[in-house]
C-alpha cells in the first residue's frame, strides 16, 4: 500500500516545493499576485512530511473509505520555479507555478502535470489536497527542523537498509538488507562504521545549508545523506548513488 501511493504523494510534494531563485520568474510573479501570497511568509522553506490521508470517494464525492500513510522525507520550493521532493526512498524534482484559480501546479504542460488546493499555510504547517477520479490525497507537512550536532553524536546500531534501483522514469527492484554492525558519530567529528565485519573510519560534518550529514568531505569517498528522521533513539538517513543508480534509506537505533 505504501509503495502503491508513493508516486501520487511525491507528486503532491513536488508541486509546492519548486520555488527558487531566478530573475523574477513567472511562477514567483504569479505567486505574488495570488491569494496564497503573504509578504511575511517564507515560501522557500523546507517542509517535513507528517502524514497523508487517502480518501476513496464515490460518484458524488462521498468518502467510502479512508487510510493514512506516514512517508518519511520533505518537499521544498525554490525561487527559480523548481521544486525538490523526497518521499521515503523516492526523490522527485521539477517546476512549479500558481494558477489563476489559486492552485499550486507542478510540472505544468507535462505528463506529470497536477494541481493542488492549498488548504492550510502557516509559518509552521502546510496542508495540500489533490483530487483524482475516485481518490483524494490530503498531505500534511510541518516546518523542517534541522537536527543539532549533539543529537547526531551517538553510536547507532544497524537495523536495516531499504535499497531501490532507479532509472530516468521509475524506481524499481525494492529490497531490504539487514547488515550487522553500527555507525558511530563521535564528538570530535570522526566516525566509525562496522558493517558485516567490514570497518570504515573517517570524518563527518553537518552541512548547515542543506542540513545534510556529509562523510569524508573533499575525498573520493565523499557522500551526503538527507536526515529523514531523528528521535531520541532512532535515526533514518537517505542518499542517492548516481553511479550505481541506487537509492539507500538506512535505519538505525541508538545503542
């Protein structure tokens, strides 16, 4: 069920996340002229997924059944009329605009074109709604909070890794891997990894701009992870390997 509805959700996210920096792009002008605009609002902030409500509707729009999913990830608009979305293990990017009817539209004029009603927009929450024949998706977001260095410093035990191949059109071949070992982030910004008996050591940092966990910066082993979730006892990080064309979502619990 989660995989089945992943693309519609990533598509929703994609719509509102495409607002970045060019010379007064049309999308920005349309936003400023729309009912969505508030001069005090930061439209380029990062929004974290909280949950999505999926309603199966009848011929007259009545709700026949309702379910909820809780994808990990975020979406972000940029002022250059682009957006970026990460929903579980699926990244998505494209362009956004605002319609004359005050809807957020993603990838207008393409096969992925979709429109969203903005039900709620405040400094700390966002709710979007998208309707398709027989289905309504209501996506809920909160303002993304970048973790602190002190939250990351710990020994994290491996639980599992979600791996997926991807190409230019789709994500496929989902598999779960259960390595034994740990991932330790030390307070001196060194790290230690042991995965199925194979050790690896190096340096880490928290990128303050993109809020990414970066390992072995400026070396041939450099890789950057989106921090999808962190709690007092769990950590989920994600990265895309563009050479192998693989997405990795790595899950840990605190030792």
